[in-house]
């Protein structure tokens, strides 16, 4: 996600994050996992129903929203880590960011167990 200042922003987050199609897909998938709709996500994040709807609607359906200061609030509501702010991680999956953020706290045996499970899920090469 790219983070840039917003002039006259009324949000608590004074930065606007770039919204990619990959991010939209991940948000919709997470909403399905949690069994919530746009109305509930709006309630949980403190963002209007209309703003959430515009942000998560596939970009092929309407003129897509390209950025929003509400991305951080949506991440918090979905129990994701804060959105990335560097160009290097524009489309990083928040689940991967969570793993990266917690990796150092895991004992070596837990790391090995996770890698082992991951390898069983990959197709044979």
C-alpha cells in the first residue's frame, strides 16, 4: 500500500492508502471468513456503508476507488496488521504480513512445524 498525506482529512488516519484489486479480493475473502457483510464491516470499522461498498466492490463493476484514508480502520476491524506503507509491499497479503510480524516470537519447534505443514500443502515438484 502506498501511503500519502490527505489535505483536509477528517479521518483519524491522515494518510490515504492506495487500493489495489488484490486488496479488494483479500478484504472480500476475509469478510466471507468472518461471516460479515458490508454493513457489519462498516459498523466494526467506523466507516460509512457507502465508503466500504465502494472500496470492496470489484473494480470491473464500477469506477474503482483508487485510495482511501479508511484502509487502516478496515485492517483493524478485520484483525489484520496495519497496512504496509512502502512501495515494496503494495500487494502483500495481510495474512503473510501477520506471519512475518510474529515469526520472531515463535520458538524454533513451532517454526519447523509451520514450514512442515506448508510443504505438505504444496504440489510435488
